[in-house]
DNA sequence: AAAATAATGGATATTTTTGTCCGCTATTTG
DNA sequence: CAAATAGCGGACAAAAATATCCATTATTTT
């Protein structure tokens, strides 16, 4: 079976280069939020440049994503010297990953059909519906129960990394 | 919280339109395989046109995907009159979804990091690694244990649908 | 008030993915 | 062997996602 997969590797001339669970924008958004949260725990604001360096993301693109998170009231942004991005106490204690994902990728991840049919639909399920449902629910539950704060605490302890 | 999400809906001016677990190519590939398998169970070959209609996909694009599956030896293709696509007995009984996904999307879905770091890595895990791992493993197990045949049998029974 | 700083918003560019077109090859039928 | 059929392969086109540029706005410091 591993041989089979290796064989496919060579033959795969067509199709996507990368396929990930979240969009790049969302990945940057989550990583940035965790970094901002970590610094906010120490009452520090961070500039766009700092964020982009910390999470190893393109600066200008990251700017767009932070704007989106700011508009969604998940993070604060302040202009001018001493300005930058931060997360206030309330958000620090309450923001779940699901909010960031919703703010950037929308709720397709929850409502979408595994096989791309127009919305997941119990009444006319696609062939993969049953098998997919529980996985999607696990993912949803995970995103809805995981706080950004808990992730930033692990980061601070040096247990996890935002870039390599 | 529901109000929060609805609020985001409006504010969401930036970012991806659709974010799905598999690429479109892979979705078409899986749906096509299930359809071809269903017909092959009745010893019928199907043309590209039939497949595209059955799964409601763009014909020319579907052609590319079927070529890929054919090169990967998952389905057979025959030229000329009476030609078309089919799945032989062996494949019919042995093809798992994971093989189709590997053939089209590659194995990024198994190896990739949830937050987009260069490959998932136990030694230097991203902040979401632990939470993500079990979900990814569930997904992997599901794909590796689900046969195309079983899905096509449910389809034949009218329990599931390839288009709406 | 002027200068410096940092985010913002809009336009634009690049890359990737998705989708199309069309002449070619192989196969079957008559 | 000619005609019809059906997939193949390469080039091309459109759409979406990702990424960049730069002038502007808001804020702070001097
Ligand atoms: S209908 Fe496809 S996942 Fe529910
Ligand atoms: S390192 Fe990110 S998922 Fe394993």
C-alpha cells in the first residue's frame, strides 16, 4: 500500500499542489492571533512587522488579515507611534478558534459537503455524508472549545512553535 | 455567539469564497469513481459525458481527472466505440477512498500541518498540533477503510446522491 | 504645528486552481 | 480500409487565492 502511494507520487502530473484544511489566510490569522494573544498577556502591543516576522508570513498580506480580525472585533488595532495590534482582556479570555475561522474562512467548513454538493444536506446526503459527519463535528467541537489563550500559554512555555 | 457569527457574515469583506476539505478536482474524482464503480458492478462502461452528467461536473475538467485516475491504475479507460471508463473486479473490491485522494490531492492531507508550517512535526509542533492530530487521524482512518464499492452500493439503493 | 510612526484602503500583480478547446490517437464497426 | 466513436494530451483561458505597492489617515512625540 505504501508502494502504491509512492507510485502515485510519480504519476501525479495533474492537480493541486497543496491542499490544506484551512486557507492560507486563515492559517496566518490563527497564528497571528496566538502571537498577539501571547504578547497581550504581557500587556504588550505588537506591530505588523513583528507579527509577520514572528509567524513568518508575508507582511502586506498579513496586514489584510489583521484588518479583517480587527473589523471582526477579535483584535484591536491602534495607529500611530506606540500603536499596533493587541487583544483586550475580555477577548483574551473568550476568543475561541472557531471565531477566527469564521471571521476569515466563513462557515463553509461547518456547512459544506465533503464531496462539494451544494451544502451538506441530511435529506439528500452525498455518499460520504455519514462517514464525514462525525469528523466534521469533531473538528467543529475542537475549534469551538479551544481558546486562543490556552494556545498562547503553551507557546510562551516553549512547548509549541509558530514558525520553523 | 450565533449573533456573533452572523455579525461576522456581514463584516467579512476579505478572504476566500470557499474553503473545503478536498480540492474540487478531488471531489469530482471521488464522485466520478463512485459512479463508475456503481456501473461497473453491473458490468457497464460509462462515457465521459455520462459521468459528467451523473455527477454534475464540467466535462473537460472531469476528463483530466479521469485521466489521472486511469494513469494511477484506479480505473480503466478504453478508446473507440463501446469504450469508456470502468473499474475491474479487483479494484472494485479493493479501492479505498484514500487511494483516490492520494492520486489527486497527494498526501498533503496526511502530512500537512494544520497551521501551514512546513510539514507536521512532532518535535516542533505548532500550537494546534495536539488537538488537530486526532482529527486528522480519524479522517485518515476513515479514508483508508472506506471502500468505493460500499459507497456505490448505497448509491444504487437510492440512499445517497451524487448531485442535487 | 511639524515630524515621525503605524495601521488603512484601494489598486494592482502573481500564482494556483479550475475550466475549455481542439487536433490526435486508438479502437470498433461496416 | 473508411467512417465513426471515444479517450488523450497539450495549449490556452478564466477565476480565485495569495501577495505586493503606495498614497492616505490617525496618533504620538518633539
Ligand atoms: S451531504 Fe455531503 S457531507 Fe453531508
Ligand atoms: S505541527 Fe502543526 S499539525 Fe502537527
